[in-house]
C-alpha cells in the first residue's frame, strides 16, 4: 500500500517539474525521453544483481554494492552532462536556470 503513495508523490513531483519547465520555456520532449531511458538504466543496474544472483547468494552483497556505486557514479555523470546541454537559444541548461532564478 505504501508504494501507491510513493508513486502518487513521484507523479506529482514529475508533473510539477514539467509544468515549471514549460512555463519557463525550457521544456524538451527529447530530454524527457532521455531522462526516462536513463532512469530505466539505473533501475536495471540495481535490479540486475537481485534478478540474476538472488538475495541468498553469498556474493550478492558485494555485487550489489558495486552495482550501487556504479549507479551513483552514472547518476553524477548524468548531472554533469545535463548541465552542459544547449538550449535552442544557445544557452546551457545551467545558464537558463540561473537566468530564470534571477528573474524571480
């Protein structure tokens, strides 16, 4: 039952973020699809050891720990790359965010 609440909260945060990006003129479907694909990759990295090894395997925790570190490093890399994305007007995503914050 708790997972339903989690899904509803996640959906609310995603929809709120999309609306905010649309109002700021920064919305891009291609970036949204890329983010969904990236999220799927992160889930696969973390679920893979559970599926292929099982929780009772003697090597599960070391493999799962390595998978978690890889997923975390991959997430950090994605943030760095996303900050360099160019907007249609030539600004980076970070510059557009800063401009939006200064305008408030």
